[in-house]
């Protein structure tokens, strides 16, 4: 099915809130999600500009409204980031995330007026946290690892950062009902308040935010064990596993048992194809089979080798080489189609509190991995997702740390071929 996206628009997502309330986490998640969907998206973090202008190691007093030099440096950083955001829109950018505290009404009004003058819609996204335990965890897990506190004793860093928060609290003006379009995220999604949100893209963003939470759980990605078509170098199909594929399924089950600390309560997601289901059977874990995780549909090329495609359908072979992201197999799918059908999987993945093991296929896992690691959409068709390897993604402050675990030597000869890449 061909999906037609609405005409591009300029949209500024302006973060608001005190430090350690999850603004940057939310902003980066949104930026990654929207870029993965194909929107030209960029994040402008005012803290990065401030560190470049004034240096990273600034004490809490620097952030006082009474500190003239500090105030001027922070204003300069905010304006330079805003200038770059507007230049991004002028060069064809569609969505800009303006990541700053923006805790004062005057700053928000300035951002709003300049964005509107540039033809951009504005949505304020305010992160509010009334749960002190969550704030404390954010300070420990995220802020103390920031460039602002590199090499600083943790106790001293904690004391200084709390003092910085106090400086912002003195001038904080929450977003009010007359400030046009806004979303308020309260206590990490416990409550979401929406005001004057209109439009397809804005509604899509709200749905994503409703399902977002900062649970720190591992995600594991792996292709199914080697299939009979893999051995023959054929793409697509719905064949079972080869002997080496069955051996990988057993190795995967053993791996999961050995990772008890990180896989306790792990939920297994699989495609509905035989090779993925057979790989999942040995795990003895709750299993959810998703059609959305099925391999890219190769259409009339299903079951062929790439050599056969080049010989029988040379025009198709050439077209695919020119634009692998948008090339659609006759009567089949493109990578762009796969990304669109994976959106419900992404939303459900963000909702989960338990570790997840995804057993799927090369094209699908390229798209999922691209989303999780913040890769540009155009890179997805070229990412390396080898057979018989577990990709372990460990959550960090704003993304994931990756580890690749081969569970047996790579296959030789035709066995190394992909199944619909």
C-alpha cells in the first residue's frame, strides 16, 4: 500500500522545564522518531552552545538571574541556537527541536514570535516533575555524566547541580493557558495535558509522547537462525531452519539463560514467518508474533537469488542499486514501506517496561536498529545486521550503548547471504 505523507511544514518543538526533568531525553527521542519517519529534523541544544561560549565548568552562581555576565552568556547561547534553528528552516528543514529550559515567559514569547515570522508552527513541550525521587534519579543517572561535571567529585557535582536547579526555580514561569499550542508532561507521563493541538503531524507527536517513558531496560535484536533459503542465497520465502540455524536457536536460548540479570522477565517478539518462530521456540518465554516484523516483501523477486534478479530483471536490479531506501520490489515493498509499517512496533517498544528480545529479519532489523541508534533514514538499508549475532542495546542517558555478541563463527559461502536485504 502506498502511503502519501502530508505536505512538508515547518514545526518548532520548544522544550520547557527545570533542569533534570527529562527535557533533553524527550527532545532527543522525538527528534530520533521524526527523523526515522523521514522528516528533515534537527535538534538544537542550547547547553551545547553555552558550553562553547562560556566553557563547561560553570558553578551554580553562573545561572543566577543576578549574575550579569552569566545571564548575557546564556542569552547569547539561546539566540545563537535560535538563529541556527531558523536557518535550518530556511534551508528546507521541517522539524526543529529547540532544547533549552525556556523557563521564563519572555524567552518563550521571543522564540514564538521569531519562529512564526519564519513561517514555522510552534508547540511548547513542558516537562514537569513533582516526584522528587524521579528528579534525584535524573540527577544521578544523567546530569552528573554531562560535560558540565566531567572529572568532578560526584558529591560536589550533586550539590552544585541542586544549587543550579534552585537558581532556575527562582524565575520559573510554567507555561500558561494563553500560550497557544502546548503539551505538559507531568511525572514522566503520569498525566499529559494538551492545549490547542491541531494537525496530522502534531497529533502523531502527541500519540508518541503518550507512550513514552524512561524505563531503563535492555533491548536485544537478532535475526532468525540460518534458513534453507539463506543456504541457497535466495531472498524472501517462508522456509524453515538449516541445521546451523537450529544450532543457533539453541545457542540463543543458552545466551538468554546466562544473561539472567538483564533478561529477567524478557518478552520475546518475533515475526510470523517459520524461520523466526522456529528460532523463538527454544526460548521458553512469552512470545508475541507480529506480522509487522515479517521480512520485506520481495514481490515478484521472492525466492530468487540476486544473480537471477540481475539476469531476468536487469532494470529492477539497477533501480534497486540506485535508491535502496525507496526502491519497491514489483508487487512488493520498499525499505520506506517497511519503516512505515514498523511504527506500531516502535510505539509498543517505547511503552514496555520489560527487556525485549526481537527475532526478525535483516531489512526489518536494519530499520529498528536505525531508529534506536538515531541513524538517518537513508542509512537504514545499508546497516550491518549479520546472521547468528545478538545486538545488545543498553540504555544510557539519552540513547543506547551497543554490544554485538556472535554466538558462533560466521557462515561460509552462500550461507552468508542475506534473506531479502
